[in-house]
C-alpha cells in the first residue's frame, strides 16, 4: 500500500491551468483500481492519495504522469507501507 503526498511547490499559481488534466489523472487511477482514496492536505497544502495493488515502480510511473507533478506544481512523496496489523474492514490490504 502506498500513501502519496502531493505538496504544492513553486508553480502553485499554475494549478488552475492543469486542474482538469489532474482530475482526469485521478479518475484514471480509480478506474484502473489503483487509487483507493484521494483528499486534500490541510490547510491548503496539496493533496494525498492511497494506492494499492501496484508495485512501487508502477506507482512511481503513475505519479510521474500526473500533470501537477510533471509541471512542478506539486512535489510527490511516496510512502510504502507494509501492513502489520489492521482492522478487519481493511483486510484486503494485507494481500
């Protein structure tokens, strides 16, 4: 499982220019079954995603394809988590 933090960088003012492409990238991640959750980092720091069912290499490639990352609107921090204990509602993450 991966936690991906997309934090605003130097080109934040260009976010509106690439917002639709960024939303399309998010939709593709959900459509492909890789993204489990997307949300905002507070207060207005950027966004975060949970990803599952892909290798680190695949996640890194996918993140690099985000228009916000490619245009340096955000920086991406990818944290890989190997679950050790979980609530039964999240048991699917253990596989």
